[in-house]
């Protein structure tokens, strides 16, 4: 078993959503959300959280662990993963 951190898993999500992040940002902008200014560059923590929260493949506990950094941050949260 390999031990991974929540920060590492969030990085995987960021890499996965990066190719379509501009489409996501354009969608939010065109939906008329008040006070939304699209960021530039890599996916933000808010965008990663939004993806995780709306991902139907993840159970509630997993989402909570990947969205809430806790007291020590995502780098201190670990899980065992198979290769």
C-alpha cells in the first residue's frame, strides 16, 4: 500500500480539470453570478473544492476529507492507496 496525502490527491484533481478550467470559468461568468471575476492560470482551491463537491463518484466522507484542510492542512492528512 502506498500512503498519499490529501494535498497530493488535490493536485491530481487540479491536473485533471486544468484542460477544461477555462470552459468552467466562462460558464460561471456567463451564468450571471454576481461578483465573479474569473481567475487566470491553474485551478484555484475554490475550483478544486467545487469539482470535488459536485463529483457524484465520491462519497460524502471522502469529499469532506479533501475539502476541509483541518488544523494541520492537507499535507498532514494521509490515506492508504493501492497502486
